[in-house]
């Protein structure tokens, strides 16, 4: 084998060194600058992207703070409106209750007046019928005719005696 022949070692070492130097020179001259430029460009892009990301983070934090402040303002406004609505509802409720109580009181007074009127009418009708019955009964008993004025006076005297003997009980509201 010729590579192991010692007479060729010097020329092989020489050409190996020349090939290595030529390859190193070509790599250093044309390939490494392209790789360095690509790495530098990549680092610049990374730095730029990191700066943009930091700016976006700051902007997002500012937006978040602004949004939180707006939410707080909205929350305060909502609470004010809820309090105002509650006060309005309470006021309307009190007004309606007052109106209802007034209507109820007016109706009660009307019912009491109607009751008193009907009570008086019932008493008049009872007195008229009682007068007629008493006159009829008295005429049958004594076989004598009474005039209506005498019968009415006798009935009123009898009712006055009854009221005197049995006073009306007091009513409570």
C-alpha cells in the first residue's frame, strides 16, 4: 500500500497541510461570514422580538389596569344605580301603601256609613212591621180599631223602655 510507504509521508503531509489551509481559508473567507451574518441577524431578530414582546407585555399590563379601572368605575356606577333603584322602589312602595291605606280607610268609612244607613232602614222596617203586627194583634184582642198614630206612639214607648232596660253593647273596631 502506497500510503504506508515512508517515502510518500512528506509529500502527503505537505499536501494535507495545503488542502487544510486552502479549505480553512475558503471557509473563513466565504462560508463563516455567511454563518456569522445569519447568526447576527438571528440574534437581532430575537432581541427585536423580545423587545416587542416586552412592549406588548407592558401594553397588555396597561390595558389590563385600564380595564380593571373601568370595571371598578362600572361597579361603582352599578352600585349607585342599584341603591337609587332600591330607594325608588321603596318610595313607590310606600306611596302605593299609603294610597292603598287611604283607599281602604275611605272604603271602610263608606261601608260603615252604608251599614249604619242599612241598620237604620232595617230598624224602620222592623218598626213598621212591628207596628202593623201589634196594631193587628191589639185589634184582634180588644176588638177595637186603633189609628196608626196611636200605634206608632205605643211602639216608640215600648222601644224606649226596652232600650232603657237593655242598653246596647259597645262595639270595638
